[in-house]
C-alpha cells in the first residue's frame, strides 16, 4: 500500500516536471525565433559592409593610380598590367594570392621597419623644381 502511494506521488511529480519542461521548451523556441529574426538582419548588414570595404579598397587603388600618373607623367595608369589584385614582390609583379602565400612573419616584420621619419622630395619634371 505504501509502495502504491509512493509510486503515485512519483508519477504526479514526473507529470508536473514534464508540464514545466514543455512550457520551458515553448519559451525557448520563441526566444530562439526572435534571436534568429534579429540576427538575420545582421547577416545582411555584414554582407553590405563587406561590399563597402571592398569598394573602398578599389577606390583607394584608383586614387593611387591617379596620383602616380600625376607625379610620374610617363606612367600610363590605364595599362592592363596595373591591377588591384597584383603586388610587387622581389622586383616582380605577381598576383595577390601568390604574394600573400609568400608572406611570412619574418618578412612582415622586416617590412614594418620602415623609416617613417624620412622626408620625400618630389621634383617637378617639367620645371626641375622641388
């Protein structure tokens, strides 16, 4: 008799726990759906920002080409050899993918030792003035 009573209370506790857990699952699913909807917009914004960053790099490259053409009149910036995906490594023009494979921590450290205090003087080719 006592065992029946004990099993009965055990069953009641299990059913109560099951009801609580089902309610908790419904709450968590609602929270998950809300977060998923909120983060969906963030994914789109992230992709848009990535596109903006790429465009800024391209714009910067184009600006550098215009400056090179301005300062060095004998350079044709419309030459197909100029490309945003190319770099100069060891005196050769190589694709960016190849140059990034060759970058090692030692090479990068060596490049970062540039003299930032050095003054650059640009002569006007037409007038021979600085």
